[in-house]
C-alpha cells in the first residue's frame, strides 16, 4: 500500500494548513516543509539587514530559518510583501522542489503554503489539498494563537491584517493563492483539527495504491 509521495496543502493564513501538514507527515513518516517559513525568513532578512527582497532570497540558506522573529505578525506582513516579487519566488523554487523530490528522510514529503499544488509541485501524482475557513474563524484562531504566546493583540487589527494579507496573496500576478484544478477542498470553519485530519486521511487512503 503506497500513499502518494508528495502531498501539497495550500490555503490562506490560519486555515489550519500547518497543523494538518504536521499530522499527515507524522502519520505517514514523511518530512514536512512549511514553505511560508522560507518567505518569512527572506522577509526577516530584509527587515534586519536592510537587504532588497531579491538579495535576501538569493542568499537564502536553511540557517535563515532560525531567525527569532520568524513567527511575528510584522514578519508575516512583510513576507506577503516580498512574496509578490517574482525573483523572490524563483529563488526559492529549487529548494522547495528538491525537498519534495528528495526529502531528507527519503520516504515522502508534505509541503504546506500558498502555491505548492499550483506552482511548486503541480504534477498529477501530487495529492493536493486546499484548506480554507471563513475570515472570522481564521482571525479568531490567529488571535487565540497570539494570546497563547503571551501577546495582547487587538482582535480588530488581527482581522484587518489578515484581510489585507489575503487580498495581497490572492491578487498578486506571480503564483496567486488559489486551489489547483485537481485539489481537494476542505473548509475547516466548523471542523476541529481532528475532523480535518480524518477527512484528509480518508482522501489519502482513497489515493493509496
Ligand atoms: O502562517 P501563515 O499562514 O499566517 O503564513 P505563512 O504560511 O507563514 O506565509 C506567510 C506569507 O508568505 C503569506 O502571506 C504569503 O504571502 C507568503 N507565501 C507564499 O507566497 N507562498 C507560499 N508557498 C507560502 C507563503
């Protein structure tokens, strides 16, 4: 019984991609790549070192993923700004494809992001999911996440920043956020993380040969 070797999970911020990707990867014994962390790492370099987005992306190495500000909202916003630049996307493409085709553990790969199913791994044998949720559900999740980290965000600004990032990610011309034609859609607004995992698992088993 062989599950697909490459699983792509795309969707907007706080839709539950990361949680699902980690669980699927752990279940199958696959490696997981959060592709958003690459854009965040490039964004962090532009903010800390004053580099242009292109230079920050071209000099990207895995060590950049250790930046301590990677999960901040400031870096998230800047990530969606640098992600608009085609040269940035091009510079990060080979790293993502190498990971998908030759994952460190050699078994399989789960990649989550915005364009994994459409641009990074658009191939027919990639199993593609598009995970969405209402903006209210997503803003509430991000708000709770920030509070759990000890921050004191304003709900209205979390909501506004998410709406702004959704718009920038969906309307850009380079690799806009959208489901691949053959993606399986999962709306997580009213589902628990466990429900989402079970739904994804059923789809993976359906593709297992
Ligand atoms: O965790 P969250 O969903 O909030 O964001 P993320 O996945 O870390 O992505 C941060 C930003 O990077 C997104 O808003 C996108 O603009 C960009 N990104 C992208 O353009 N392509 C990807 N494959 C992943 C992220």
